[in-house]
């Protein structure tokens, strides 16, 4: 596909908002990256969608400031409130909200501020909706309709894309397919994306940055993997199942044994079940703490094929599991969480700063990055 015609990279999003909604108070101060995907995560009622609606201009806070770079969209001190349609923000809701009397082509063109045939063709190709252009919205599946909604939002030439639970209600296959399209989209369209979800697997797959919300407040905001490795957020990140991320470059495919081989940035290698990801691409892997075992030296005669050298950086004891030690390990420059029993810790004479061998029982390949 030819390089897409896209707007210049958008500046970072800054917001400081306070809003009272009955007995619920939303209070958030955030500086979000100028590119990549920011996941907004929290349980139902934590304020995720309310925050998104304030950014979009669909609701107005009692006090606050929202700006994209130097472009001020809200400043209650100056009595400035920019309407939603002037904010250059694309919005994708849980429902596709397509115009039922327009064909797909008409829905896509509705949001275009000016004729842009090449941009139209690029986005149609990127989202795989060429065959849908002459269809009416009522004939589309849920996943197809949401791809069209994403295309319409992108064709409005936004500087920021907001996505509110876009996979909700889809079955497993359609959900995975749409997530694959969204992942491709975020890699090729150079605007920041704010992605709201209560599904930890979605965010682990797609996000670069993570905001954790609880009861209307921001609990944490940081790059994804460093945040996942913060012990004090274990309870708030329960849905992530104490997972960490590894990322490596695909270096080979073994068709005999059906394996894909990856090289980590520190030169160590991993093998995962065979994928169709091209050699040279980067693949993100999800590792749960429960799927890690430790050894003080490389074991032999074992079925565990993935063994990595690591350093124990620090440890903690989980409040609700006093006989379990949680560890943060460094594999090269990457941090990974692991857990061992206190008995194993003592018998292996483990300690912070010690070199160990990490045995990985299970690796979950995510989308290529």
C-alpha cells in the first residue's frame, strides 16, 4: 500500500478536569503522548467514558482545561468551550452510529471536510472495506459496521482519535478480526489514539501508554510495561493477571516444528507457536507471572524451550498472599513480573541483584508491532 496522506503529527493532549455527576465526582489531570495508543482502563463506573466525553466536547465539566498542544479546546477560567464539531477529534462509539439511508461510501464521505481521493482509497484499503462500499448499513455485521465507523472518523482528518469500547458485543472471531484492523491502523496513521476499555487483553495488545482509573480518579499514568510492573497497583491491575510484555524481532520460521523464532533486543532468543508474521517484524508477547519458573543455573533434559538470563531487581510480599514472593526481573532492559513461594525463595537462596534463569512455560503472541 502506498504511504497514506495524513495530517501532521498531533501535539500531546493535556487535561485537568473536575466534574460532578450526581454522587459521582470525576477528577483527572493527565498529559498524554503525542503518538501511539493510550489505553484508559478501569472497572465499570470508574469514569472512563465520562472522561472521553469531556475530551470530545460532548459534556462540559464544572472546571477544567483541555488542550491539544497549544490548541485550547476548553478553559473554564476564560469561559472558553469549543463545540465538539470544531475540535478536530474523531470519535468511535460502542455502536457504529452509521446513517441508515446512506450506503457505506456515503457514510465514509460524509465526514470528509474536502475531496481527498487518495486518502479515501488508502483508508478503505487499510480497513479492508472495499467490498462494502455499495452496501447499506443494515446489511453489515457488527464488525464491518465498526470498521466503517472508524473509517468515517479518520476521513474527518482528526488530530486525535477517541475509541470507546469499540469491541464490546462482538463474538470472539469478529473481535479478534477488528482488533487486528485497529492494530494496523494505529501503526500506520500517525495521530494519537485514546482507547477506552475494561478488557485488559485488548489494552495489552494495542496500547503503548496506560491510564488506570478508579472511582473517578486517575490512579496511574505511564508507559504500558513499566506500569504493569508496579507492585502497588497489583489490585487495580487485577484484570491484567500480573502480566508483563516482551517484544522481539521475528528472525525465522521453522516449518518443520511449526515455530516462530524471535530475537530480543539484548540478543537472547525465544520460540513461540508458528505465526504468519513476516521476518523482520516486531512481535509483542504477553507473559503471566504464574507461567514463569526460576532456576539458579540452566536446567538440562527439560521440555521448556524458552530459557532467558535475568536479574532479580526487587521483591515484595503480596498482602493477601503472605507465603508468596513477587519479583521484578530484568531481561535486558525489559522488566518482567514473576512469583515464587517463600519456600522456593529460601531453598534457592534467591536475593535481589542475583542472576537467575527464567523458564517460560507459556507465551501469548499478540499483534505484530
